[in-house]
C-alpha cells in the first residue's frame, strides 16, 4: 500500500463511506468492529482512515493496527480484513 | 450514541446534479444549490462524493458535506476554495448556473444527527466545517425542535464567517440555540465574541457541560478537530458521544 501514518493526516472512517458503499450493501461506517490485534471495539466510521478515493486503510483508534484495507485496483475492489476479528452491522429490528 | 442503523442500502449510483443557484458566502466560500433528479432524502451531517471528468477522461473526486436541511427544496453544498485543489477552484470560481456534474450520495450514517435523536446538541466548527453542522441546525429549526443546542464556531476574520446572518437569525428564534463565534486572526472593534482559537477553557465556559451528556459533533481542519475532541474528553465527555469529521488531504 505504501500509505502509512505520518505521510498524510488521518481522516475519519466516515470519509470513506462512499468507497465502502461500492462493496458493501449496507452502510458499514456504523458497524462495530473488534480489532484482531488488541481486541478493542469501535465504530468503523470513527476509525482513523488514511487514503483517498482510490483506496483506504482503516486503523484501530486504540492500537493503530490495520483493521481494514479497501483498494480500487484494475483487477477490482481489493479487501483485506485480517485485522478485524468481528464486524457487527446494526440493521434495526 | 445515536443508535445508528445501517438498514438502508448503501449502494450508490452516480447522479447528475444541476446548479440552480450560486451564493457567495465569503470571499473564499461559495454555496451551490443543486437540483438532483433521483436524489433520496438525506440526514443532516451526511456528505456527497463529487466527480468531475475532464475532456481527456481524467477524473477527480472529492467529498463535500451537505449544508441544507432534508426539508429544503434543493441540496446545498458549500465549498471553500483551495487554490491548488483540483475540484474546488471549479466549484467556487468557474461554475455557472445551469452547469451539470456527477455526484453520488447521500453518504455516511456515522456523522449524523436528527431531531428524533434528541439533545442536548453541542456543535463545534472551524471554517467551512460549519457546513454539515448547519444542516443539523437548519433541520432542528425546520423540525421546530427546542432541545438545548450550542454552536461554537471558529473563523479567521469576521468576513470569513459563513452563514453569518442566517446563524444570527436562528439564534434569535428563542428556541434554545446559542451561537458563540470566535475570530482567530483579528476582529472588529465592537466584537462581542471570543478572539482566540477554540481551547479547553472555551469549550468549558461556552459549551454544554459533560453532566448534561450532549451529543457532540466536531467538524473542521484536522488540528482543530483533534484538539477539541481531546479537550472535551478531558472535560469528562464520553468518547462515544463525540463524533468528528476532519478535513483531510482530499479537501480541495
């Protein structure tokens, strides 16, 4: 990816909602994730995000570990979620 | 805090927006009133992605907050000009009524407040970060809501205050809204507002106390957002009640 903290200011996960919507049928910025690295929980919209319209890296607020990567490549949308142990998407009743 | 749900499908289509009116807000900021066939009603705080395509096919994409209330006839975007930007110079200088461009939205359910969520509502804005918070205040007024609300709004100079007259009008409705301005780079002689950057003391003296458990939304340049969020936590506000939206490298 080559995009690391320090290269550019972080955004909020909310800023990547448009990119996420290209893959997910539901708005996952309001989903609660559990970080595979440290076990912390948070909302994806509140995670630190690095990147722009071509791709985004979501990092855990607590440990700065990568919880999700989504990149638009010539081959298609490329998703890496090995840093997320669990994702809970509230869908109402 | 807001029991956000993702039930509504997030799948977005690119739509064509037509500019129906332009408003010079400040020397640097312009509001675009848009007519967007196929638009679904947004929630205050949401944004859109704007995509411009050059004749050679090159595309540039940026996100802009929606400044209008869901109740309004047109969608308003307020754009701050960044001289070296790829998109904002067009949207603030070259754009004409009748122009069309692509956008998708409304996007994002995280930085959202509606009157149904309730209050108190504590808003902190820097510069054009006022836009999504203005959508919340316009919606609050349109919904005739009366929960306590405070807007703490930092601008550089008086002439840079976006929506100044409308904010004055909203604050004199007597419906529980208080607007506090601060100017960081000079102020008129008769200025009654604050005159420094937003800091912990200001958030404590002019904001809503942590004991009231206000819903907090902060939007603006990254340093302002991070410092305000940190100060509010130091003042005892729960992190889960604080929502932030930073301007980042894609602003432009």
